[in-house]
């Protein structure tokens, strides 16, 4: 009685064991509404991470399994879409209810398979799964009203990781089904069991055969899914390394892609924070799920003046963490998912220590050799590998900062951009910091909060796309007109006709970089002829150095993203005004270069002016949202500029194509490096004179003329460029997607299809604004 | 960063808190984030669980920390005697003996009565070392003249109370007059002499957690031996978020001064499950030393019978009926 020990408090696992036994502890794939044994008798084992006990044999998916699943999904998709949102809502509702009804067995299975504490699977994972299906029941119900003119993408291949097996399944499957898609899900090799149990839940819910298919297996099974030609979209959550491979492999395939990848999320503690609560926040940030969380707050940034005191508090808290059997209701941390992962964590920490870091581990007796203690690394710097790279384990790196500006700089000094946590009692300070962080999610005075109503996802090497909320639904839909787009016709450059001489003085167009007209670095120019073959002038042949200079200028123009929308609108109106003043001149020029009729040339100019007006209008109206998750507080979904966008304009409609891309980007606060129509570049070079007279801040718009695809390759390979928009050839689209893989840029390419920029629906509006922005969700609980 | 191995001190006897000079900077530097505190309080019961003989041990410890209380207008000597009898043998003998505690001196932490019942309690508790606690200073509202409050304390101490549960003037906290609150509590402490001072913050009337944190610090600075949540008469009594804030302030005071202050939640804690949650919270935030009766009390009237039922279930495997357990 004196010791006041907690004692064991094990959760009962008999129902889970009975379920496994009912399948003879052996599972095939779930394809087209029935179980299919592994065809070649190939099975691998699923283990209980705490002990290594074998739970079941899991089928190793082969190419023909994947093929059968894709066929089933493809066959089922039209009918599933045909049901309509309201019809599908009934099924999603049934799934939500059934997840709740089976919540205990799902929680126990999850803990057995993954090793996470039963508290987490019971109180966090499974309730969030049910919540996700409820929320998306609603999106299905409202689909036709809220997303008119959008259609499902089709057949979706979904690959999920082992850290939140069923929750990631829900994040993938719920929006996909709500929008009318059918899916093939590949669970992670370590953790297939809850996905397999979910198949039975789908049967109970009466989900039609082929709508949900689960093919188990390792990375090779996932690769089959990624490469399958009949898969229309891949949604992947996992490591940045695999995400990059998927980006490369799907390049040019026309597959839509969303990637939720790694992170090294900062946890920023200011000196006016509630320090005890911040310490508890760290427990939820880095010791939640043994730190095996993509958005784990693994980089502690603490204000220097309170650092010693804060670290002492943290160490004291760490000593109270309990490690043990994850089925025990009284433990904080379970085992690491697999000895392979444990070895990786150990190696990274050891390397950190040999690089000079100081390691402090809570003096906790480990319950076995499959566990890793809660760990703190100090004496590290932004240059340390343990600070830069994801450890994916219960290891926190701590650094100090002096000022809010330095905190932001340190926080953003990362290849990743997933999440951040900010601790301060000052609303001024926290709401100043949150928008400055280059991440997809910010938690103010809280951490690792998730809800179906608020989008989750990152930027930079943390991937692109959002899951949850309205923003997440767009990942599983496409505009109806995309289904009708035809391949672009090839455009031949105008050629010189003999004996036709240039009229008037020689005009040599230049690049437009940093608000200045600059000569091409290479010192070479190309002649441009009218459609009639008259020499119209010369344009510079841009090279990689011109691109480098243009990106540099755009980088320096970062003030544009912070300027107020009213100001951006003013400038867009002013561009329109100045273009309007020279409308007839632009019309003549377009006519001469492209050979279109006077009426069509004038029309192009008029639509361009109108489009500038539209985006001036949008500048202060493309508002974010306030999401309503279950929380006393607000979640602000802010539309933030993507950053620096490299753009290849369409070859035809040289003015309208340029304006259609540049204006939405500027309206939302981006800076752009534009490669204008290669065939008719002189319109763009005339246009920079309009820019020059319109108060556009230097570096906001930069133009480099020359060989489109060569220049775009340089942009796609430039690490400082955040996104690429490309409206050129199919081959060019493929290259852009492949080259963007290295830094995981968000891309928007046309796959060689023709977009009708003069049509209102295809040429302007929310679709463009969505590509020009990233949604950042800022969680702000409040209450005195 | 200066990193040292976190040191958890252990100690046997609690040195009495002499109080500190008033330090407004400390009072104002206190930061409490309500949502974060609530998240911790909400998830804590899911993080800790005790079963079987371990649970019995925790509940027996809780019994030893109960200030068995009656504070009603209709209290009579008969009622108080019955309460004291229950305090002397809080758990039925056969249950105790099944738990292996037949011979131990086993009683509640104290009995807590109004001043007029001190003499009765003294008589009823003769021969035991059960302390008598009494409420004071115009309990529960504290809206009586200051001189009378001091006199009330002195009279109770003279009458033989070992522990004085005072109420703070909420007005001083609500208007931010922290130095006046400090002076008030310091005067109470002086009036207590050797009797222990428990300061009731009436957290349900302070409303905000920041006020709770500041009032906790001020009371400890002024020499409180215990800080206590509630009178049991406010619309909202002890809650886990309030307890979390108060225990964190106790930890802060301990960290800065080396003096261990006790904690007493009171009001609305009526089930074994409830009290276990407070025990978990204290063990996690302050450590097991704070679960002993010299640093933890729980003010309750109906809690004991639920614990006793739970203990009987623990011993027999079947659920108990109230009429088979002795009334308090």
C-alpha cells in the first residue's frame, strides 16, 4: 500500500483473437466483394510489436491481384457515381455507425497490430475514424449543391502507412467514396488487420462489390498499383522518399496525385507561454504514438531566457512517462512498430550523439528490447542531421531562439513543411507567427489535433494536397470539362518570307527581371516573324542564368505575399487600365503575329482586360474559411500564396494565356517567373511595358523568353521555385512532373490537352485560385 | 542549454511553510492556458487506470486522506458523533481484514465540522490521533468583519481545532487586489499559531483559471499549509482542471522554495472513480509523496460509502448495498 504502484490494467483481447481465429489467422485480399486467397501461396506475417507474437498471415499482393482489384473498381465506379451524393450518403452513414458499433475490437486490433497504446487507439484513432465517415456522409449528401460541375476522378489507388492504419484508411476512403470514386487500398505491410476488418464492415453496410477493394502486400504491391494504367489517382501517405518515387513514376500518366509525406515539425515555446501546458503539449507532440507521427513536433524551439527552466520541467515530465504493453490501459508509450524501425531510430540518435549532440533519456526501465525510451537531444543546431531529418521515433531535438523573427526563421529552415505548434499567451504574437510558418497546419497552444472538418497536409517535401474539410474534397473530384479536353494541335512557328523586310526601327525585346528590362545572359536572340512572314523583331534566348536571376528577383519580392489584398487589387486594376489604353495596339499586334481576325484579336484583348478585372475583384474575396471542428475555438483555413510559381504559358492566345495564368497568381500574393508563348513571345514583351507603368513591384512578375521546355526544365529543377504551372506538350508535362519530384513541387500541367482559355469556365475562376494557394489550417482554441 | 538529470526529491516530514515576502511579479507572471489545461485534465483519466489489489491500495490511501465533513445548519451533537465514529472506523472490519489491514490503525484524514461542534468532536475522537478541522472566517461567503474572522480563528484554535479551513475574500481576488489578499491570509496564518491553515479559494467564484493560479500563489506566499478548492457551497466545486492548475502552482512553489504545500479538493467528489482521478492527477503532477494525508486531503461527505462499496466488491467480487455499510 505504501508504494502506490499502478499495477497492470490490461485490455481484454479475446474478441480480437476470436476474430483472427475465425479467419484461421490467415487473410487473402478483398476484391470485388469477396475474399481471394493469395494466388501464389505467398504470405507474410503480421506481428504484435510488443512481443513479436505472430497474429496472422497476410497475403502478399501480386500484379494480377492488383489488376483484378482495379478491374473490379473500374467496373463498379459508374454505378457508384450514378447513385448520386444523396444515395452514397446512406452508405457512408452506415460505415460511420458500424465503426462505432465495432469500436472496441477495432481499437484492440489496431493496438495489437501497430503497438500503439490502447488509450490512443480507443480514445483518438477510432473515434476520429467514425468522425471522418460522419463528416463525409455530409459531403456526399451536399455534393451536387456544393460542388456543381465537378465529377469523380474515377478509380483511386490509396497507399497508407503503418502509424495510423485505420485512421489513414478513413482519411483516404471516406472522401473518395463521398465524391463517387471507387478505391483499391493497400495497407502498410506491418499493419493490415484493421483494413481487413473494415472490409467486413463494408459488407455489413452493404457497400456494392468492387467499390472498396483491399490488396495487402509490401512496397512492390504498392508499386503495381501506382503503375496500373487504369488507376486515375494515387493518394499516398508515407515517407518522402517513396512519395518522390511515386511522383516520378506517375509523371505524365495523367494520374492525379496527393502526397502526405514526412515532417520535422517545429514546436515553438515563447517566454510568455503556459510552460506546464507546453510541456504537456510536447508529450502529445513527440511521445504520442512513440513519435511515429508524420507531424510529430520533433524540433523544440524555446526562447532562450526560459530554456533551462523549461528543459528541467520537460525532463521531470519525461520521467513520469510509462512504457509497457500497449494493451495496458495505464501506459503512455508502447513498443516501436518493428525492430527495423527501432534500429533506424537508434542509429540516427547515435549518429547525432557522435556529431556532438547531448542525449538525455528518461531513467525509465524499458519493458523489453522492442522499446525506445523518450529521448531529448540538446546541443544541436540547424546543421545537425538529427535536426534536419525525420527520426520517426520518440526523440525530441531542442534549440533556442532569441526573437520571434528568429523563431520563424529557424522553424522554416527545413526541407519539410507539414505542421507547427506555437505556444504563447499573447494573441498578437501567436497570430503573427502562425501565418509566417511555411507549413500546412499550425496549432496554437495545442498540438496534434485532427478533425475531419479541417484539412490536413503540407507543403515543400511534406507533399501536397489536403485531407479533410472542403479543401480535401477537391482531391477526389475534377471539373466536368476536363473529361472533354482534346489533345493540343501542334503549332508551327511563323517563318520568314523572302523579300519582306521589317518596317520601322529595329526593336529588340528583352527579358523582364526584377522590374528591369534586361538583356539575355547568353547574348543571343531569335527573330520573330508575323504570320505573313514579316520580321516583327527579336526576342532574347533565355538560358538557365536568366532563370536563376528571375527566381532570385522573385525571391526578393517576398513583400508581395504580405501586401494587403486591396493593394494587390489596385495594381491588377491598374494593369487592366493601362492595357485598355493600348488595346488597339495589342489587337493589331496579336492579329499580325497569330494571323487571327481583327475581331478575334480584339476579343482576346478585351477578355484579357476583363480577366484582370476579375482577379482584381477576387483579390480581396477569395477568403479562407472558419472550420468548425469539435473545439472551443476556431480553425482558420487561410488561403496562402504558394510562393514562387514558374509558368509556361499556352502557345496560342499569347496575351490571354499569359494574363489567365499571371493574374490569379498575383491576386493571391504569389510571385511568378513566366515563360511566355514561345511562338508569339512579342506580346509578352510588349506587356512588360504595361507592367512597367502599373506600379507592379519589381520582381513580382518576371519574364524569360526562349525555348519553353528548356527554360521550364530549369524552373522545375530550381529548389527555390514552389510550384510549376505548365500548359504545353504532353512530353513537356511528363518532364515537369518528373523534375518536380526532387523537391516535391506542387504542379499543374495540361498533359498536352487543350484548355480553352477564352471560355469563362475553363479560363478563369476558383480552379485557378485553388492552384495559386495552399490552405493553411490554424487551430486556435480559446478560453480564459 | 544547461541540461541536468531531473531530480525528484523525496522527503519524510513536511517542513512547515513560513511564507515569503509578497512578490507581485511572481503573481503576474503566472500563465495558464485554459484549453490546454482542459485537454490534459480530460485525457488524464484515460491515461491511468488501477485494477484489483492495486486499486484497493489506492482507495485505502484515499480513505486516509478524507476530511470527513458535515457542514450543515442542522448539524447536532448526535450527527457529529456518528460522523466521528465513522472517521474512527471508516471501513467495515471484515473488509479491512480481508485486505490484510485488520490490526492497523486506520482512520480518515480528519473530521471537518463547524466551530460549535469542535467540543463534541473532541470528545468523540478522544484517544485517537484524528485531527479536527473546522471552517472559519465567515465560511462559506467570508462576508464578515475582518476582526471577527481573526477572532473566529483564535476561538477555534483555543477550542482545540488542529486545522483551520479559511475562506479567502473573493472580492480581493476578483478585483486584483493581491497584496490585500496576501495581508489577509498572512493575518490568518498568524492567528492559527500551531494549527494548520488551509486556504479555500472558492474556485467556482474566482471563475478563471488564471485567478485560481494567482490566488494559489498568493496564499502559499502568505503561509498556507494547504490550498483547497472549494467550500462545497459554490455552484461549481472541485474540478480536474482547477486541481491541475493548483497542483502545478504547488509544484512551482516547491521548486522555488523547497516547501511542500498540501492540496485539498472539496465538493462534488462522491465516487471512488472521482477520487482516483484526483489521485492520478496528483501522482502525475506532484509525485507519490503528495498522496499522503499530510499533503493531500479530500473534503467529502458521501465519498466514503462509495469507496467502501468498491472495496467490498474488491474483496468479495459482488457489489455491495449501502444498507450493509455503516452510516457516517
